[in-house]
């Protein structure tokens, strides 16, 4: 037997994943396009944290600020794919 409540809850969850994914992909693309506006603020935020300085001495290009938009797009794509399953 098919439970109507489960089917409705499943479609609401799928819609949520789809819309969240679309929003995240759009935000990632916008952030990637205008990186010069926000990347300086992020570097200043990470600059005074001692743990970040320690990690930065051993890791090149840390804190990977340039790759944050790519991560957001990947997360959005993951949610879109999850909505189709």
C-alpha cells in the first residue's frame, strides 16, 4: 500500500532539495563572478586566527578562498542530483 503522507513528504523534500540546489548554484556563480569584492574580507577574517596561520605555513594557497564558490556550486549540484533520486 502506498502511504499518501509519505509520498507528499517525499515530494516536499525533493522540491526543497531542488530549490536549495538551484539557489546554491546561483550564489556560487555570482560569488565566483564578483570574487574581488568579498575575498579581501575573508582573508582579513582568517588573518588573525592563530590556527589558520599555522595551517597556512604548511598548506599552499590556504585558506582556499578562491575555491569557496566552486564548493558552493558543487554542494548545490549535489542537492539537485539528490532531488532526482
